[in-house]
C-alpha cells in the first residue's frame, strides 16, 4: 500500500488549463406551500477539477498517464495548482506579508495556521503552501524566515520565533496548492480521439491530506 499523500505536484503545464472550482452540498426541500427549505450539508466547499481540458499535446497526455500510474489511481493524494485560485494576493498583485490576517497574539502563542477567507467569510485552511513563497508579518513588521519564523510546508503551520503581545495581529502572504486525488481508477485515453480533438476526462477531487 502506497502513502496516502505525497508532496508531488500534478504536471503544471496541464493544471493551468484545467477546469473546475468549489462545490457545495445543499439539501433543498420544496414545501407544500411552494416555498423552499435549504440546508447546507457541508461546513465548507470542496473543489473538483477536470484536468483533461489542460491536455494540449501527446507529451501532456504521457505525463498525466505516468503520474496516474505513480499515484495508483485514487489511492494516493498529491498537490494540484488551481489555475484560478493559488495565491493570497488579489488578482494580478504580488504576494504581500499583509495579505491575510491569520491570528492575534496573546503573549504566549507562537503557532499559527495559514488561512484565508473564502465565500462569505468561510475560513479556508491552507495546508499545502508553496515553500519559499510564504511571507509573515507581526504587527505590520515583516519577519525573516528562519530567524523570525519557521514553516511546515506540508501542513501550513507557521511557528514564530517569539510570541506576539496580546492583540498584535499576525498576517501572511503565500502561494498554495490544493491537496487532491484522482477521482477515477481508470484513464480512458485514445490516440485517435486525441488527434481528432477529443479531450480526455481526468477528474480530480479535493481531499483532507491527513486521511
């Protein structure tokens, strides 16, 4: 049995052309009056993608097939670069250490998790930041990685060298990947169909990398 998650990224050249996005699970019941009762079954959105739309060449197809083999189909999770949502910064802007508030000091706490707001303020925990892109500020003062903070890029946990005082904001900027797995154990690929312009379906689904 392979590891449940490995820190390998799905081929970038393919992921940039992928389609997909967040999905919610909502239960809708139509009452006798015609009114609706709606109930959210999930506490947060889960992302789904079709990487097939990113396959542009036979080289892309071969890269995906080899990656699929290494992952064992649905068995192993991996990193995926969401083409639409992969940075804490606004669209077109550079990452800044002031992008997102990730917590406040209390005089003793040193560990903070990377998070960002997503859709009506729903918190989204970032578990797969890209190493070398994370910037941290305490009270507006940027900290140096190593001297001021350390990062576990496999979990998104930031540990400060010293605890901030009570009420002092801790902010962060970062790029990140999404933990996903293949949502199929079979790739249906045909050279004839590819040459005719048919796009293969390569479904991916967001996962909790700890499971």
